């Protein structure tokens, strides 16, 4: 009996390349005609891959990367007789003991994460995708992100220092033989954080460093005694049996600068949703400093099928 082996080449783009220009789209199925919506999703699963291939020819230097996902509710609706990915569930709100800080659960059936070095490429891909999705979905959210200076977070610190290096990232983001039905898939968790930038910018650099747990310019980690107890890199660090657990983060800033609405779109890809969920629970329980000046607006879990599974969806094999 052969044992299936993880193959990043057939996974969607869940483990590298954050991109310069980014678009996140969350859609809700209309749920008015199941057969019509299943047929539309089948066509989209097929045509989306052709669109990606075509765009990689038209703009070969743009570094286009795409991930398409489905929520638990969408899976139950579209593929009622198909086996379910082992860790796929409906995300529910995470709240602290006194509910001072919460990570809310919000609606969403289909998730699109498109990024490239050229914003025109992102625009064209989203536009073409929506030709096949607009009749059966409603747009719940579209957020355009960007790469900030040196790849830093909008609060000025290097983002993702503790994330696995590219050479090691695949095994943290891509499902392996533990779920052979959906090997090479991934679990994506998406959140929108709005920051009170006036509060943050009023803090002295030394205070910001204590809040994040790293030096702002050099990115060197501070000694534990020099950090706030709820520093971000303390509260978000999850260990199980003494071993640090990792996911692949592709966070980007977004902003409507003139109206002072600025935030971070958190997107974490994981081989195991339980790891991401544990990090979120710990951040709330330990009152992560980032939560003191931020409001979390959205949160939803999506399963990102492998390209082989997308092909099976296109062929109607999962209905």
C-alpha cells in the first residue's frame, strides 16, 4: 500500500510570496438554487486555473499567486455528500474571561487571496474570477493590501520574523498524510484588524519595543525582562510540550489614509487549524498588547483545496 506524500507543487499558493499588491475577497453564496450554484462553482474551479495560467503568460514577471478557499458552511452546502477535511469547522468568536477583548466570527463562504508585483494583474484576475462568481454570490468584503517599507507591518516593525523560512514553510502550511483525502490542502484563517494609529504613534519607541518584544530598527528580540508581560511576541507564541508551533503568515497593511482607517489584514495558512486556533485563544487570554489599540472586525476559517481537489470539484466529483 503506497503512502501519499505532501507535494507543494500541487498545493495552491499558501506557503510563499506575500506580494506587493494584494486583494482579499470574501463572498457569500446566495443559496437560492443549489444546482445552479454547484454548477457555477464547478465552472469557476476549472476556469480559475485557466485564468491563472493565462495571466502567468501575459505577465510572466508579475509573480502572481492565488489561493481559493471554502468555509465549513459552504462545504456543507456545495458538497453535502463529500468527506470533509478533518479540521474544517465553523469559526466561533473567541472572547477573554471578561470579554474585554474578542476575536469575532463573521460570515463568509468563499475566500480569494490574490497577490502580485503588478496591481493591474491583481485587478484583472479578480475581475475575471467575478465573471463566474457574481451571479451566485454576494460580496461581503474586499480589502486591498500593500507591501509597506522593507516588508514591515504598518506599526513599523518587521512582520513575520518568527514565521518559518521559505525553505521550511511548506510543511507548516500544507496538509500531509494525516488527512490523505485532502493532502496538499491548507487551512486559512483571515482577520481584519483596525488600529488606533494615533494611540500607537503617541507611544515612545522604547514603549513600542516593549509592546512588540523586539527592537524596532534592528528587529532583534528583547530579553524577556525588557518586554511587557503581554508583548505581542510573547502572547502569540504557542508551545505544545515545549515545542513552538508555527504557521505561515502573509499579513499586509491596508489603509484608507484620508479617513484614518488603517489596519492589518491577518492571513495565516496552516497544516493544522488547531495550531492557529490555539494562537488566537492565547492572544486573547494573555491580552496581547496589540489588542489594546486595535479592533478586530472579521474572522473566518477557510479550507484551501489542493489543485487536484479543485480539479475534482470542477468535474463534479464532490457534490
